[in-house]
C-alpha cells in the first residue's frame, strides 16, 4: 500500500480485473444502522446514473461489469466495501480499466441520495434484520456477541437496530456521506494484469483495527419455539496477531473445531451424535474465538460438559499436528489462486499492521510445535455461554 492508501497487485494469471474500495470508520452503536443504510444506497444509483436502468446500461457497456456493496466489521472498525469485477482490457480495444475506475469513483463520490433511494435502502436493511431473526443459529450468534460484548465494539450488532432505522432521514444519510468523504480512511485495491492508475479519492488507514474485548464467564439463555437449541460459547484470550503464540493459537483452533478430524466434530458429533453441526471460529481482531453448535434441547448439559472436556483432551493427548498444519496451510496457499482472497489478504495486512506474504504465514505454521499449541490453553479464559433453547427443553 502506498502512502495514499492505494494497493495494486499485478498478477497475470487472472483474466478478470478486481477493484475494491474499503472505507473504514469507527464502529459505533450510534452509527452502525445509518452506515448499513448508506452501504445499501451506494451502487444503487448515482448523480450520473440516476435510475437503475441507467446503472445497468453503464455496466453492460463495460462488458457486463459486476458491482456490489456490503458492510462488515473488523475489530474496532466498520468497513463499507464496494467491489467491482470486469474483464481485462487486453481482450478488447478499449481503456476499460480507466472506465472501471471512473465508474467506481462516480458511484462512491456521487451516490443519489433522496427520499426514494433512502426509503429503498431502509427497506433492504430491515429485511436483512428480519431474515437474521428467522434463522435460529444466526440470531443466536448475534445475540451471544451482543450479550458477551456489551458496551464494546464486539457487542455491536452489525445488522443494525430497528429503533435507529425508524429515525433515519435523507439529511442524516447526506451528512454521513459528506463525513465519509472528508474524514474516513478509504483504501483502494486493484488486482489483475493491470498497470497502476491515478486514484485521487483514497486515504490511508491511520490505525490498526485490533481491539481488546473483555468477556465475563456467565450463562444466559432465551427460549424459542423450535425442535433444537443453539449453543454459543465465546472465549476471551490475550493472544493477538502480534503475540508469539498467534500461529500456535490458529493451529489449536483447527485441532479444536475447524475440520472433520477436529476434537469437537469427532467427539461430539461423530462419536456421540449429539449435535447437528459444531465448529470453532476465531475473531482475530478482537482476541476472541467462539464455538457454535445446534443440539437437541435435552442434550444441553452433556454437550456443555463434553465441550469443556475437549480442552483437557487436547492438553493430555499426543496431537495430530501434521494434519492440522496441512489444513490451515492449504487454506493459505489457496489465497493466491483467488483474486478476492488475495485482496483480502492484503487488507488483513493493512488492518493488522503486518507485512506478510502467504509464504511467510505458511513458514510460521510449519514451525509450530506441539508444546506451543498446548501452551495456548493457558491463555484462554472461561467462556460466556448463550443458549437459544428449543421449546421442548424440559427446563422450559
């Protein structure tokens, strides 16, 4: 990334060109819903392309250009991302890459903000909220994070809040847009067989996205009308991406619950048939990981006991370190075969203040020892537990 916040990855193996603008703002409960509405509005219409038809025609003229927007969080930041994918200009006699950049700039700098576009964006955000509530597992994960991370970035619901959604006005969105243009870190990425282009709307990131989250070891539950329960456990650790045990920590998580040979999968799902699915996932920006599983309500206690037992087994067993290493290394090596994953890897570097190459990460994994993996256990605190209990639980 240069000092203006621009990253160009020249790679001839990709026939398509991928461009991405990633806007980083401080993740706040007060603005997360507004930012989601703004994200939905971006790319829908612009001043130059004031109708959906005009937008579609513009993309069709660029050989079926694909464009999208989304919002998500990385630690203390909310990311508003615009992504554009099109064919390489070497296949046609046109300056397509500059046209792509011009289109991206127009959409980002000049979105059409009026009563109709804001109303439509609010409708989409509301539908996304509703869909999450209709999925028990999705609802349980968001609820667990909200309860475990109360008053912290981690606890902010990235889908937004209904009460705030009802209050958003055209003036709010317009003011938010101006604030983005004036202050927000705006990173620009391009990958493919490309030459550098002059980007005049980027702004470099001014801090890493890493934050520290504190989790209380307590138990919470809600009931719902369903035949199964969703169980979420959130674990705090002091291991962050610059910690000496970071790579052993990632190997530990693979061994615990990230593959078909993991302890959680084998000992809870396969051997005992106690869960429909079970896995462990890390949140690297927050120094957390969580375990998620779907179970029969009557199996809640035994599953909680078995999850706890897996940590003890990892401490005592001779670990299949080679399989775990190969699992994570395969995922890293696959990064270079995907344009979007390659850009994601660079974004990871920038938001974590790292300068890694995939080969560096692979080398770090290869050096991990069993003793280091077991040492990770001393850095994990007791979890926060949330159960979204099915109604046929005997305790209801």
